C-alpha cells in the first residue's frame, strides 16, 4: 500500500471508491465484502479510519491485556493495514483521532477522543484526504451511525460535511485543490430475512444464538428494497474472513464472525447493502452497483 502523502495532493493515482470508517476492523465488517468485490474488478479502493480503536478489547492471546494496552492504537492500526492488504485496498489513511469508547464511558473524557474533536478541523482533515485521493464514490456510516457509538455518529457527520466541502474551492483552501466526488453512500442496515431463515442452521451447527434472537424490542429492520445498492459478496466470504482474522485483538478465532462453516457464512453475509445519500436517492431507486452512471 502507498501511504506517502504528497504535499501537492496530486502525487498519486486516484482511488475510485473511498470507505470512511470509525475504527480499525469496521473496514472489514460491513465494508469488507464490498472492498473485496471491487478489488476483484480492478477498481482502486481506499480506506480512511478515523480513530485508533484504543478503547477496544484485547483478545489476542499473545498480548498482555494490561501491559500492551498503551500500544493498542498502534497495534490496531497494523491490524487494519494487514486487513486492507487482504482486501486489496490500494490506499490506507488514519484520520488520527482517539477512540471515544461507548457513550457514557471514561473514554468520552479524553481530549483527543474523536467525539471531542473540533468539527471543522476533523472535516478539514478528511477534505485533505479526499482531495489527495480523488475518489468518485465515498462510502460511510448510515445517518446516526451503524449503532449509537459516538465515533460512528461523528464519522457519518464529518463524511457528509467533507463530501460537500471537498468540491468547494472556498472551503479549506489550505487542504489542496478542490475535488468533487460524484456520489456518497451510507451502509444500509436492512433486514432481508436471511438471518432469521438461517437461525435453525446456526443452532444446529452448535452456535448459541441467544444473543441474536429477535425480541419485541428488537423488531425487524427496514426491508432490502430500501437500499439503493445490493452487492452479492458471497464470492469474497473467505477473503473477508481472513481480513477479520487480521484483527487479532478484536476477533478471536472462535468468534461467530469467523468460525461459521464456509457455506453458512456465505449465506449469512451474502449481500452488502448501501443507500445513496448524495445525490439523495428516491425511496424505490435501485442501482446495480456503486459505480452505476459513472464513466
Ligand atoms: Zn466501530
């Protein structure tokens, strides 16, 4: 991977798709299949990770959860770089903030926490990366984040702002030549019924699925029709699994994510869904893939 940072912002080859994600490992979960899908089609991709993931757990048996904690940000950056190499990502950048931790945890107090960042400064940093890498398409969190973690929320907010500002010559003039990406997508959290249908097979394969059972308070999400793009990522299931395994501190080898039998895993994580945020998509609008309509 090339992570040189040419001062004129015009030194390298552009990427076509840029994924902006909050923590090391987020690139491999809901965007891992997508990144592998485009790599297989010789589309250059890039990943920006906003924080070092310093508030994460340490599951790697080769590390000491206490002694190695101060190095966790550094370790997780390495894991994310390894995962991105597996996913064929051409350009990797860190935005440089500290993991804020879950809401109402001590990590929130840290001055360097992403949630406490100056909004303009964080947007300006992302604008600089967008102007350097010149993506046609940017993929980020859904509105409000994948889940109510402050870094996921912040990632969405600055992505929307930076997507707009990067093309505006008057915004952040010190952050390079203006570059207008054509489309912005959010990851779409839709329920296509696949998990519900597979639940008996998960249980039969010996997995305790009580954590995933639907309750009345955990009702069915929006249907797959609400997504603009549905990518069939089944062929990249093993590649995505290898990328997840690169996150040794976060994903123990017996984790559900990586230990399902291959065929079950392909079915469980068959489709990656995205919704076009800008230009905003009509409710029933569908595109074949993220690059539809581009040259
Ligand atoms: Zn995350």
